[in-house]
């Protein structure tokens, strides 16, 4: 089995990762929202569009 972060062989102590570093990098992705699944829910789409409109720069 190889590490999903760097591709090196995994170590039993950190499985499925090769080291604490790669495990921490993966955790960082989860905590920062780097791993996300898209939603098919209409309400989520509407909220995302409203948020995007709020972030648009206004013309002066």
C-alpha cells in the first residue's frame, strides 16, 4: 500500500500514510475544507449563488 499524499510505502503506525507528516497534511486538508463533496441540494445552490453575489465587487 502506498501513501495517498506522497506515494511512499506506508508504515503500520501511520497507516494509510507513510509518516506523521503526511497524516498531518491530510488532516490539514480536511480542516481547511480542501476535501469537500459537491451538493446537489437546490437550497445549497441558492445559498452559494447569494454568497457569490455578495462577494462581487460593486461598480462606483
